[in-house]
C-alpha cells in the first residue's frame, strides 16, 4: 500500500485526529487544573548535562497547514512554559518569544529554574534575554514559579520597565532571596497585582518581601518541606501578622522533626482568620525518631489560629 500524505485526508478527519491528539497528550491541552501542574506546552530544561527542548505545540502545528491553523487559533495551547534560565543559546529566546506571541492574549503559567546538579548556573546572555522577554509580558502572568531560581544573579542585567502584574494569582518566591536587590527587583516586576491571592514560600527570607507584596490580599500560603526544615520561624510569624486575610495555610515537613521552639505561642493572634490548616508530614521515621511531629505541628498552629 502506498503512503498517503496527511494533506490528502479530508478536513473533517484531520480535525478529529487533532482533537484526539490533544485529548491523549498531557502537554497538549488548553485546559488548566492541578493535575496539569507538571505538564507544559514548552519545556526548556537541563537534563543529563545538556539543555533539552520539548515543544509539543510547535511540533503538532508543523504537521500540516490545517493543524497549524487550528493550533494558532487556540492561544491557551501555547501558554504553559517551563524555562531553564541557564541557556547559552539565544535560539531558545526566539522559541520562547514565538510561544509568547502565539499564546497572546491567554494568561501565562510559568516555571523558571536556574539550578544544575547542585549548583546555580553562571549567567548567560540567553538566560537574561529569556527572563527579560517574560518580564515584558508580566501583565499576562497568572501563575509564576521562581523556585528554585537564584533570581538575584540577574538583577544587575535586567531592565524592568513600568508595568503591572494585573492578572497574577499565584506566586512562588525564589528559594534563595538574601542577595542584595531582590526585593527591589520584585517590587519593579510586580508593581500592582490586585488578583494575587496565593503565595508558595520555599525560602528563608520572606520578611524581605513584606513591603513588596500586597500582603493584605493574600488568602493562601503554602510552606513546602524544605522551608519547614530550615526556616527561621520568628520571621514567618512576623510575616503572617502582615496577612490579616489569610484563610488557608498548608505546611509540609520532609526531614527533621520540627524544633520545640516552634510550639511556643505568644498571644495566639498571628493567624486570626485561618479556617483551613493542612499539615503534611513526610518525614521518614525510624525507631530513634518517633512519628510525633504532625500532632505537635498541628497543635502549635491551632494555638496560633485561636482567637
């Protein structure tokens, strides 16, 4: 049987094949829900010692003219991107800009990394240009994850023009924020963010962001495991006091049982409006480390929440 070119199929069949492809491919969907947190329409990542690119939306759009037309007519198919800022090749910048262009006017879900095999990468011009391109589109940011990204490395090289993050709903702060200029950089990037409600904080220096973030708007805060292990709780207690409308607090502990100092309550007014507390303990217990930390943690937070 001779091969038949895809363009020879009727439009109706090609359209149905396209829809079926979107349905079965996790990185090819215009939907956005928690089950898709790890799926991206574009992924520029560092793997096995080299940069690798997965661009499924672009791939499918190049299959035939009809599929290109359909893909280009659905901006959401181009709107979820995972970008490693350790890029040396500026060709990646052109690819990212293509996705930014075709995703407009859809809101963006972005995840940035700058970590390689235990060390932060050197600053490459490609990474600077990538970050610059995304910052210029920050009015379309909806969910942005800067962890693990040593964003401070880029501070001196970035040019942040005036603008607002008017659609930003969820922000994950960088895990290392002690570098000079970080709060100023975020202040310039965020400007006005009236829809920001959720913070994911995986760092030790959240107090630096108190004057930058619209804390009175925050209703949900998540503290991942590394934070629970290494954080200075006094700093977080102070930060919570700037979030009067905090309704949900999610805490995950991975490693060492939480320090006894955490359980000390001082007045019980730091979390006056929290109505949902989730404490997840993923500590690997052993005979010498009994599983008592979850109850202790929950009790301590209930004390802080008590009116």
